[in-house]
């Protein structure tokens, strides 16, 4: 699962339409085509912070929005299936291109952190996810939900 926690000043992503579009654009990073992850793996949470609750460098950031994106990758880690020395830069560039219309183009400041989190304790409705790009994972993608599967 990619889990995106988007912390932002209250009112920064005020419209439901903006949140819907950004969440869909983020989901498209991971869930495109036959080799993409099941769409339900992707979770995006918009977490508004009230005035006086965002501080950067010890100073309140109420005038100009500051957006903090904390991304956890559980389904696939950066060392799996990707054999490029510059993958972190390329993926960061892809993230920046995706969020640009919603953050950079509006003049907001932002920071992004991506972490690889262990799969060992990751579950959907108590079910451990199948291996990446396995037939069971493709079935989950087709069905749009988790289901029992057997390891082969």
C-alpha cells in the first residue's frame, strides 16, 4: 500500500473536487495498467491543521501554506523490481510532477518524505497481501478487493 498522509494548513485543499483529483492522480502513479497495483492499495489522507498548528523553523506558517507529504510504501519497496541507480531521483521527480498543479503552481511550500515500510505486519481485513505481481495480486486488482489466496 502506498499511504499518503498530506498535512496542510486548513483551507489549502478546501474543495472536494481538488481532493478527488489529487487523490486520483496519486493513485494513477501506482495503479496503471495490467502490472499496476490494486487501486484499493492506495490510501490518501488529507489532514488539515488549524491556524497556529503548523510551524516551520520554529515559526508559525499561517500566511503561506506549507504542505507536508509523508508517504509510506508497503506493497513494493524501492529495491524490488527497479534496477536503476537514479530511481529515487526519478520517483521524486514523478511525485513533484504529480503534485505540481495542486501545490507548486499555487505557490505553496512543501516537503516530501518516502519510506519503505515492512510488509510483515501489513494486512487487509486480516489477510496478508499476495506477492507483488503474482496472479493472486492481479486477482485482487481485477476484483477491487482482498480475498483469501494460497501461496504457491
